[in-house]
C-alpha cells in the first residue's frame, strides 16, 4: 500500500496523471503493476532456491554422521529470543522472509540480517571445540 501511494504521489507531482477524475483507474493500474513486480520477485527467488538446492555440495564437504540434537537445542537457547524466533520461523515453520518480517514487525532486510548473524552464532556454537 505504501509503495502504491508513493508511486501515486510521485506521478501526481511529475504531472503524469492527466485526468484526476479517473484517479481510481490510475491507482488500480499501479496496484496491478506492483503486485506483478512482487510476484516476479517471488518466482525469481523460488527459482534461485531450487537451483541452489540441486547444486552439488562444495568440494571437500563431508556431512556429519549424526547431528547432536541436544547440542543444537543448547545452541538455540543461547540465541536471543528474536534471533531464535527468526531461525525457527525460517527453518522449522518454512516461512519466507516477508512472512517472518510481517509476523515479527520487522523489515525483510532486518530479518535477513538477524538470520545471518544467528546462523553464524549457531555455526560457531556447533563446532566440536565447544562441546
């Protein structure tokens, strides 16, 4: 909604709206274009994720035989509540960045930063030296 209003205001200021009587049609056009842009972004992100999922693991990668779930739980408990919520919503609930951000009152960019930092903390915590 904010994006649509911003585009509308910019169009009005730039004089691109010729007939103010048909402003409703102009707004519907902006909404249609904005939703198509969001849909294209979602499709592109899904395609990139699918391509990444089928990519071969990096050379030298050896998966661990077993995952110490108890140790992972302890590492998750070390995270602050917001970071833990982002990680669980992303990987357990399988929700995308936009969804997580809306539910937690955060921007999508903030969710990505929180998730990135939380995963770095988890990776350090899961190292064998910290067992």
